[in-house]
C-alpha cells in the first residue's frame, strides 16, 4: 500500500532492524510495556476477585487478562520487528488489534469500577511510532469511536450525564489524535536522523577502506608516529624501507628500539618541538646490506580539540628510486639527442668509408695499407655503434622480427659461453647444460651473444667462487627457455622492481644499461626476459638468482640433451 504523507521514510536495503537500531529498541520497549501492563491487569483483577468478592468479578475476567498476558508474551518472544512506516501488516492484528479488543472489553464492562481509557494510549503510540501516519490517525479515530460509543450507551441509561460523557469522550479523542500526530512526527524525525547517520557511517567506512587501500599500495612509505616515538601505523613500503626488524606483526612498535632508526626519531622529535614540517635525507644501516638512503618529509596533524594529541606523519622515499627516475628522464633526453646525432654522423661516416676505399685502391706501401685498414675497421665499428644507437632509440616493441635468422639455441649458447669463459677466466665456475632438444629460435646471433654475455657478466659480479656457481641451461618447458643461474645472495625488493630500467644499478661502477639492452633486444625478437629467485638447474645447491629468456619457437632440430659440462677457461 502507498505510504501516507506522514509515513516514516526508511530504506529497507540499509538493514535497519539490527540489534543496535533505534527502531528495534523502540519495538522491544513497546512489547515489554504490553507484557508489563498485561501482568499488572492480571494481578490487579485477580486480587480484586479474591479480596473483594462483593464486586462480583467473574472468573472470565481473570481468564481474559491471562489470555492477554499469554498473547503479549508470545509476541515479545517469538516475533521480530518489521520495517517501520507500513500502513498495515500482520503484526497489527497481534499487537494493536489485540490491545484494542482487550482494553475495549475491560472499559465497556467497567470491571472493578476502574476507568481503563488511559490504556488506549499504548496502541495509539504503537501505531504512531511503529506504523505510518495513516495507521496512527486511524487507530486514534477507532479509539475515539469506541469512547463515543461507550458514552452513547451510558447516555441511554443515564440521560442526565449524556453531555458530560460525550464531552469527556470528545476531549479524550482529540488528545489521542494530537498524541498520534506528534508521536508520528517525532518517530519520522528519529528515522530520518538514524538513516542519515547510517549513510554517513557507511560513507565514512568506505572512505576509510579506500584510504587504507591507497596507503597500502603507495610506493612511498608512510609512518604515523606519536610524541612518545611509537609508530601507530606503517604501510608495507615503510616497513620494507625500515628493514627486516619492522616486517613482523602489524601492531605498534617503538622507533627508538632500533639504533638504525634513530635518525627518524630525531626528525619526529624536531617536528613536535618546532610544530612545523621537516625535510631530511637519512641512511638506515641495519647490518643486513648496504645502507638504505631515504628522503624523509614530516607533517604534523592538527588536533581536533584542546585535549587531542597531534601525530607526526612521515613520508619515506627511497633515494635510489628517485635517482632511477631521474636517470630514466635523462635517458629519454639522451635517446632523442643520440638519435639526432646518429643521423648526422651516418652520412659523414659513409663518406669517410667510401673515400678510404678509393684511397686504398691506389696504395702500394704496406704501412699505408695498414693505416687504411685501420681506418676501415674503425669506420665499420662506428657504423655498427650508430645502428645500435638508432635501434635502441626507436624502442620498437615488435611481436617478432621476421628478418631474424633461425639459429640452434644449444649450439649458439655453447659457443657464446665458451668464448666468454676464456675471456673472463672464470675457471670451473661456469657450467653448461643443453636441454632444448635442438630447438630453433628466431634471434640475431650477435644479439643473442650480447644478451648472454651481459647476463654472464652480471652473474659473475655476484656469484661465489666454487665450481658450478654459474650455470647456463636451455630447456623446453612451456616454451624454449635459456636460464642463467648464479648462487648470489637474494636481491632487495627495491632492486628487483627496477632491474630492467636504464641507468639503474646497485653498483656504483656499473652504467645500469646492460639489463636494459638485454630487455630491448629480447623484446625486439619476440622473446621475454625476467628474473626470479629459483633453485639451481641441477637442484644440488641452495636457491640463487636466475635470469631467464623465453624465446619465440619456430622449429626443432635434432635432440641433443647433455648434463652439466664445465666450460674450460
């Protein structure tokens, strides 16, 4: 049924009928009041029946009160409240309807000479608070008609009291109408306020979840520190920057508990003392590796009232990541510049090569021919460098290179590893296992050699000194894969995220271009390169660092699977 203009607005989808809602408490209060009134009536009439037999109260009145008490107890125990604002629902019969029948019976019979008209206020209030405005006014109208009917019956018996009786019934009915209207308005206001409060709580909860999700996934670390140096909150990035000591349980911890965190304690203390923001670059050395250099910014929260405590919010940023971003920006500028310079160099270099070839035809002296050959070799080298710069500057991520020749992965890998092993003089530290079954891959031989040499140089920098500390293997498992494994220590998470970025290196003497060039060459030929912490190919030593290249397979040659062989120096 359509709600009346006085009906209580309520959003049933908000699940209002939980244990802590105001409407639920009101419903329980009314049901408890009904049980109390029923019990009081039963005790009163039973006492009058026992103590005052002259009143001629029948047993049926006590039975009526007992039945009414049983009905109120059943509703209180077995029923649950329905959403407010309904014009009519089945509970009306078991609550307001039962009350009207019981009170009307007692009122018409004037049992014990008691005036029961004040009891009608309970069903009127229930209809006004728990129902709609139309139901409240209808209940008040029904009670008024009952009172007028009772006054009419008495007027037939005592005509002299007709005017007084009708006046009393009318005034009581007007009071019930006013009570129904005002109670319904207050109930509607309570419902609106609770609805607004619930929506506000839900919005605040969603906003808090969004804020928590954003902070948890921030690349920068966030610490919330109080005046006593306790960390109230720390996101995962901050815990990584603080080191293994902060990677335990997510509860509060004290910054001063670790000597390595003392610079953070000093910045937080300065922020609280001076009541302003602070900036600083600090180094955290927890003995687990090289010190982590961190850029710290602090902000002080404003107290909500005079008694609230301010908190210091610290934003931590890894200086190495900042420097990596700067190097990336420099690379973009250098790439544009190098492409322009390479284009300008190409034409003069071609003229030099051609002029040298013409001069070489007329040369007879062996010394001059040697000089001419030297010019030719270096010109070719410069031409190759120009082409490589142009290739890298274009950064064309193609799905494959159709012009790349097909090469046998095992043979090319063995040749490159043998040459590198002799040049690096690594002794028996390098071992090779060919297990790709003679697979053919589309890759430039020189580019594959360059990728492999860069990966081996990187492995040699961190590998141990025992035999087989560097292992190169090929295999077919979900694709043809080349693996370069070394037994070095695990890489830090911050290093892993930037391994293949240009100019990023954990070593000050490295240019940081080796892995970047490997990635570019692999993607140019439709291959994928990656890093993982994995067991050795032979599964005979602990985990190590592994770089793997998954190739675009185009064919398979003769199977040639060999165990690990040591590459001679």
